[in-house]
C-alpha cells in the first residue's frame, strides 16, 4: 500500500506532467496553427469572458463533467495570455505564477507569518488591510469596473465590510430596504405615471436594488446566484408552457393571459 506522502508526490508528478503537456501543446499551436498565430491579448478578451460565463453556467447546473471541461478552457486562455506576453518579453508564465504565490503568502500572514486569524471575517479584514499596504489607494480600488452591476454591488459591499463599514444587525439592513422602497414609491407615482421624473425614479430604484443586495449578503444569500436560479426556473416553466400549448395546437402569441396562466400553474407543479 502506497504511503500518503508517496501518493501525494505521485499525484503531483502527474499534475506537473499534464501541465507541461499543456505548455507543449500551446507552443505547437502558436507556432503551427494559423488561427492561434493570429490571436492577440485583445482578440482573446471576449472569448475569455464567454468561457468564464460557460464555467459559471456549469457550476449553476452542478454539471461536474461540463465543469471539468470549462476549467480546462479557462486554463488554456490563461496560458495563452502568458505565452503571448512572453513573445515580447513583457512577462512570462514563471513570473505570473511566482507573483501569485508571493501575493498569497503575503496576504496570509496567519499561515506564513505571526498574525492570528481564527475566523473567515478576520481573514477578510486582514486581506483588505494588506491590499492597502500594497499600494491600493482605496479599499474599493480592486473592484473591476467591467463587472456586471449586480456582482459589482456585492463586491463593493463585501470590501466595505472588510474595512469595518457595515451594519451590525440584519434588522437595521431590512429597515434600510424598507426606507429605500418608500422613497422609490414616492418617486414612482402609480396614480399619475405621466408626471414621473424617470432619472430620479431610476436613481431610487438603484438605491432599492443596492439595499436588497446588501440585505441578501448580510444573511449570506448570494444575490447573483439567487437571481440566476430564478432565471433558470422561469425559463423552464415558460418553455413548458410553449411545449404543452403546442401539443394542443395553441400558440402563446394568440392566447389570453387567463389561458396562459393555466399552463403556468401546471409548470409550477413540476419538480425542478
């Protein structure tokens, strides 16, 4: 029977062999494939974003086989970027990995230094303080500008919490949600929609969404994940309506809401 330490070394050797094979394949593609030769860091950008969304989709569907494939696709892109950069001596993969390891060691002094952090919250707070020491002028400076608004709001709130700026009780956060809802209701006058100041209403709606995301975060619900689950649920139910009505020779476009609601209620009774 193989000793645990020997087993670990064997697994690591296989990992290094597989990673080395990926680097060899990348070299071959860059040298011999017309498409790969043509790619630049800029041309790969939108493809990387697409691959990242596909990775996220596999996670949401809990499809482990698809997840394995998507991890590989994303890893290929990361290696590709480093390969292109190395061709102009901008940086290389060794520098990327060494820099990453140095950063992780520096930001985990409770593992590699003499700092104490026994909870997840303490780790997050230390992380944000260390990022300021690294030269970041603002705690919020690390939030990517191009993030989708919902995800960005969550990251902003998480980083603010890491700096100690947060509510103490969930009741306080919920009161803020109710306050923002009242302000939106005041701005969005249902009795006279012709008099609505759309800019002000948009601002109040944004404040309401931000407060709801904050409450979700506070009670440990990931709002992005929650909304995506609802999206998937709606898609499944709507497609059921389309399929079932088509079986009876009907078309949703010509059906009344009352008729559609019959199929919708049936869809709701189907287990996810």
